[in-house]
């Protein structure tokens, strides 16, 4: 088992240095974190849209929805004014 691990390490070192592997891991983590954040924002957006349809606290919900959509890159102007 230990010999297998050593062999894998040796083969990996031929492909990339430790620093390069560390950079790849950091990039993968950043992408994964970003994807989770976008999924969370999409879920929040759907929840806000449902609440707006229910008619409760519409102005506050529209402002929150605008902010979420802005973070998702899909914001539109809100009735001639922007949410703060």
C-alpha cells in the first residue's frame, strides 16, 4: 500500500510541482465555492419571487430580489430607481 502511494506521488511529481498542484487545488476550491454561492442565490431568488407573488412586504422583497439578481448578473432597473 505504501509503495503504491509512493509510486502515485512520483508519477504526479512528473506532471506538476507541489506549488502547481497547490494552485490547482485553490482554483478548484474557489470554483466550487462560487458554484455553491450561485446555487444559494438562485434558491433565495426563487423564494423571494414566491413571497412577492403572495403579496406580503412587496417593496422590501423587490429590493432584496433586485440585490440578489444583481449578484447573479441579471439585475434590471427597478421602476426608474435603483435599490440601495
